[in-house]
C-alpha cells in the first residue's frame, strides 16, 4: 500500500454527481467527484490506495485507525492528510503531499554525506518526538517509510501498524531488520522505545550504507544483534514471557559487547555515542527522542523551542470496541465526511 503519483491512481476514481443520499457509501462517492479534480489541478499530490478496506473486520478496523491517526497528526516531519476519497468500488484513497522519494531509495543510490545524515536524523527524531507525545508508537519505522523531497525535507509516513503506548501489545510487528529485541524476546510488553531502536538501525544504515542487522529469519536476526551488543543482560532475559524464546536465548553461547569504535572504525565518535545510546538491549535505558535531539551530534539543528509536541493525546478508546464490519465501515465513512466538511477545496 505504498504512495503513488496522483495521475494514474486518480483515474480509478470515477466522477459522480448528484445530491447526498441516505447511504454512507453513496454519499462518499458523490462527495468525492468534483473535489477530486479540483485537488489534482491544484498541485502534485501522493495518493495511497487502500484496496477493499471493508472486505473484512480486521482491514476495516486498521483503515479506520490509520485514517483517525492521519487526521490527528499535524507536524512538519509527519505525513498528514490533504484529502480523502472513496471510489465506487469502495477503495479508499489518502491524499498527502508528494515528496518524490524515500530514504531507502536514497541509501541504495549513493552514500550520504555527514551533513545529510545529521539533517535527516534530526528530522526523524523531531517527528518521532511529536508522535510519541501524542501517545502513539509507529511500530514500523524503516527507510522506505521516511519520505524525502528535493529540498531534503522529510516526513514519517505509513501509520498502518501504529498503536497506543500500552505495555500489553501483540509483538510480531515491524520489518525484521529494524525490529527491537524486546519485540522478538517478549512478544507482548513494549513501549515507544521500540521506535528508537528502529531509528538507531536507520541511523547506522545511513552511516555505513548497508543494513545493520540483516537477519534471514527471527533466530538469525537476534544472533546478529548479539554479535554487536553481546548477550542480553539478566534483567532483560528475565522479562521474556515465552518459554521457548527463553530456552533459545539461554542456549546461545555467551558473547561480549563489541566496542562501537571497533565495529565502526571510520565513523565519528560523537555519532557513535548517539548510536550506542539508541541500540541498548534494555529499553528503559534507551535514549528518548527528546534526549536524542539534544545530543551533541545534532547540535547544529537542535532548538527545543522549535521541536513541538502534540496538542493532545490521540484517543485510542475506539480500538477496544467490538464492532461489526458494517459499524467499522460507518465509523470510517463518518471520518471521511467530517474531514471533507472541515477541509473545503477552492
């Protein structure tokens, strides 16, 4: 469900006219007609297509959650909605700013100079500080979810896996290379520090030009992590809930932590100091986004007065509701209706 250019995708949305009807879907279709073409004429946009969001309860709930999150977000380094459309075939289209590329494409095309690494990392952490202040964990931070434009402006996108900052959550989320060890070890108890681990992996990839922990599978992933960080401390091992996982961790040979200066011999010691504060087994000892922003490595850009937090916490209460597919559809289309009524196009 990646972002696409507006021209080809928009052709899937058929123009409709007419007055509003009693059917939510019929209203959504008709409300999208002229609005779509006005939007596409005004400026280039990116459109994310959610295919058949009302085909089952799980997808409908996820779509509703992502839509509500996008509506809540209002920050320069976080993707936000410009518009929403519903097609006659009941696909939903999220319209956002078009940034042109993403960090993954940049990383595979060329090495990044230090000034770009610092600026990109600063913007990621600035956006993450805001996201966490809203009570949200992204859960799937990776280079392809970091959008960048020709001016090196950056926005975090794709909140399809985002969840509340609740310590009791299901664990198998995020792309493997960027997955925090507590997700692999505990599978239930974690907090927004999982995003900091992911940023650390992204930071290391910007420094070296290659993924830091390219695990082939779950077991191999954890083994690669211990090659750099050594065996997890006892207090971390004691938090493991799964008996099988605990047996696996205890079966591994003891390993010592590798000094970062030896693991990354050509890198700036100040950069490595920040990286080491992000890549910590114990999530409680991991640096926060706000603390990372204040690190000397980012001193050129850091300005606490220009690193805003969310005006309010995101309301997650709706996710606890046991709703039918029709009720999730109705809630989602109500979000679309409210957005379009409060965001008129010229």
